[in-house]
C-alpha cells in the first residue's frame, strides 16, 4: 500500500492479467475508461471499419511439427480515421486463422479520457500442444498529459506480462466444486502468490521510450497520415519549464512569459515562447520546430531560433529556475551568472536500439552581456552580488554527442555520455569535449540507493570567459564559494547514499564529492571576475533529509579544502530541475 497506493485495481486489470483471445469483439482498455467499444478487426463489424493488406509471410519451424507453420502479417488501417478504431498489424496463422501476434495503437476518437496521449498494445501468442495459440507476452502502455497545457511532464503506465507455462487437462477433485464460493479478498490482504521476480525489478531495464514502441507509433502514423495518433489537442498552451512562465533575477528583474505548441502533422511539432521582463532590454522569445521522419523511427530533426534567451555560466547550473528565483527575491546567494544568447541551432538525433542515442548539431550564437537591474533584494533589502560582465561576440560551431544507458534486473543502472565540438570565436578555433558517467544501485524495495556521477570536460583554445568551467558552491562543490574557481577544464565526482526511513515521507541521505579545475585561463581585468585559477582538489561531505517522496530536500554540507565552510542547501529532486 505504501509502494503502490492504488485503491481501484479493477482499472488496471488488463495490465495485471493476460488478455484472453486477443480481446473480444469490442476492445476496451482500463475497463473502458481509457479506450471503449473499439471494433476488433477480426470481428464481424471489422470488415466495414478496416482495410486489410497482407504485408509479409513467414514460415515458422517448430521441432514437434513435421511441417512449418505459415503466418501472415496483415496491416490494419481504419477506413475512416475519425471514428474509434485501431491502427497497426495482426499476424494470423494459416489454416486455423488463429491470432499469433497483434501490435497496434488507436485513433484519437477511441480515447475516452481527454488526458490520454496515446495507448499502445503488443500481444504475442505461443503455440502449445501443436494446436493452442495462447498468450505468451503482452505489453500495454498508456501515456497521459494535461490536455490544456503542454508541459514537459506527464505520466506513463507500462505493464509487461509473460506466461511461459500452462497445465492442460489437469484432474480436479470434486471437493473443489463443493467448497465455499470464491470471494475477492479485501484490499491489502495477505497474498501468498510467488513470482519469479519483483514488481520493480525491470524498472532499470525498461526505458521510457524504447525503440519498439516508437516503431509501433510510427507505423500508426504512416497508416493514418491525415490524423494525429495522439488523443491530445493539436494546439495547446506550452512552456519548456515553469520558470519560463515566471521568474526573477537581478538581471531581468521579473520575467513573465508564455507560449503555445502546434502539431499540424503527426511527425511535425512547432513550439513557441515569448516573454517580457521589467529590466532593460528587448523581449525574449524562441521558436522550435521538430520533425520525426516517418520512415526512420527514432530519428528527429530540430531547428531552434532564439532571441535574447537567458543563459548561464557552466558547466552546471547552481539550481533550478524556480529555486534561483526564490533566492534572488530574498537576497540569498545569487545562483545565476546571467547573459543573453541570440542565434539558431539545428540538430539531428538518432535513438539506437539497446539504449543508445547519437546527436549532431550546428549552431550560431551571439552572446550579449546582461545589465544589473537589482542592486538590493526586493524582500529584505540586502545587497546582491554584482552581475559578472562576459565577453561579447558571436560563436559558430558544430558538435556531436553519444549517449548510452545500461540497466539490468538486479537493481542497477548505468549511463554514459561522450561529446565533442569545434567552434570559432573572435577568429580563434576552439576544441571542446565532455564525458559523463553515472551509475546507481537500488535495493529490491527501492528503500536504499547508492548513486555516483563522474563528470569531466574542457576547452582548448582562447575561449571567452563564459565558456570556461566554474566550480564551487551549489551544483558542483557545496561548502565552497559559489563559482569561486575557474579553469579551462574540470573534473567532478559526486556520490550519494540514501535510505527511506519512512517511505514517502522521510528519506535520509549522506552526500560527498571531490572536484578540481584544469588549466589556468586568462581572465578579463574588468567585469567582476574575482575568481581563483589553478585551484587544488576540493571536496565536500554532508547529510540531509528529504520528504514527499524525496521531492523536497534539505542538506547540510561541509567544504573540505582551503576556505571550506558549512552550507545549508534547500532544493528539489535534481530530476525535476530541468522542468522548473
């Protein structure tokens, strides 16, 4: 009950049990609350609702049968995409006409719940006793979002069920039929059912968007070209993060923005945002267009145009946009070194099978220094740190990055990223590279976790100060001055051990890390760059607690090294940072 606080398990019955006979004449998902009354292609009503085309023929050899079993893959397309129907493929055995496999999604009119983005279904049947095609593996996935708001958050339920053992014609004692009626046990009652693996064992192995599901959705888009596969509206209010709607800092003052997204075609998406600030300067805005080629599942082309977009020093942000705004309003440590970026970026991303992804990008970017709007905090009136003045100019460049994830069923997961870029700045050529390696071990009940991250990066050439690596304080080395150390490169190791003392309410944690800058860059003589180059390795160690499933955190860290001190950190789960 603490792990899965679900009261109505009937809603999840088709995720937790095997689907019999490939659904009935009318397909329903979630007891009809997600999808309801969709005609099955093999039902009597299916002839009028669907168009059929044989796409492939395969002969399957089975050791117990003298002749191979022929199966036909039949593509199923709705005659009218505006009515409730499926779109996908069915594999049917020759002679018996038995359904051996089904892979499909639904037209938008099929969805009952307006929050449903899409539902995908994959059913596989195995041949038993040379004549029974029975459920072997099924995957049901339901994705939801807020229909009115296009936010970078949503929910997904994916259930994978495998059945690899059946017992036929077993003898049943007469007492089985003379006993008391079988009744449903009360919620949270003891269950002695034994499973080969735990409920959460595949969390690391299952990615959020595996290529197989992307291929299924792409096939549906190809067969329903004039309709969206998603059940969400085509035009929605949009923001890439909550701080793009409202934020505050000492350079922009108060920023208010908004945007919209438009999907004119299943493979095309357009996002736009614009905002006004109380501080000096022109309005800010960005337009992003993405295209997913129908014939290349897992590929995406993207073009972004931006004007006076807020940027920050690297390699890592001090905190999320929402937390940074709170600190700025109350005069706490300024967790942002702002400047503005105007330019364009074009990228191509390819998701590879096995958990990998490859990205190529090219960009032109003009950097503009920010003026200071607030010299005193709006709340409390304390003095704030001056804005550091960057080196203005235009950068031209191209880069690439490869990312890979590994995960198993034993509570472990690993991810790595390797990137490189070539840039031109003020007539100079810059070469940069980065490497990230992250891993974690999780106990079977998710109550204990060990996580570690190793990061490194650097730039060769006469790079402007805003492209250098800054360490110190929140985000990198807590317990040290915020971005008091700079180099042409850096190395940073971060570790965390956590334990759920009270599941959902109290999580205790121990944190620690070490980092150093590499190289001694030449800094501008003006602009507030009172930072140290060539610093020795620095470290930190601390403890903390979290609540509300570890979403809200309070940590205390002690800096290890010259000028190390104690720092109190109020934050949110780092996984939420990019969305705030």
